[in-house]
């Protein structure tokens, strides 16, 4: 039963964070960001937020710094919108799975081209 609740809370946090990052944060360091997933601990004390950032490493670092600065605001707003008794601590991480997937796809394409020749 607790697994269902943490999953639902994670999805709600993901939805609300996506909207807040896109529309309400005015920091110029935040580029094109997509919230790809949220893992919430079973006691709802922490939420790891996985982000996909369009750009190079410098832009990714700048976006993470800006989001770390805005963590208090984001956490407060999530607490208001979802109405949880204890709002989870937000931990932002870069999601490398999309870049890794495109790298694997490129390698498979190269292998298939070699097989045809």
C-alpha cells in the first residue's frame, strides 16, 4: 500500500515541478529542462528529482546551481499545492539515461552499416 502512495506522490511532484520550473522560475541560468522522474523514499522525507537538460556540461552545472538556489521556494510551493504534512527534501540530479540511449542507438546504427558493407 505504501508503494502506491509514494508512486502517486512522486508523480504529483514531477507534474508540479515541471510546471513551476517552466513558468515560475525566472533565473536565466535555467535552460531547457525536462523533469524525467522523481524517486520518493518510503517515508516521504526525500525526493530525488531527475532532470534532462538541453545543452553542454556548463549549462547543466548552471541549471543545477540555479535549482539548488530555488529549492526552498520549490519545496514550499509543492507543500502548498499537494498539501502534504511533510514536504520531501528535493535533491536534483542530472538524468544521463537519454544521452546514454542515443549513444547506444548511434553505436547500433554504425554496426548495422558495417554489416551491410
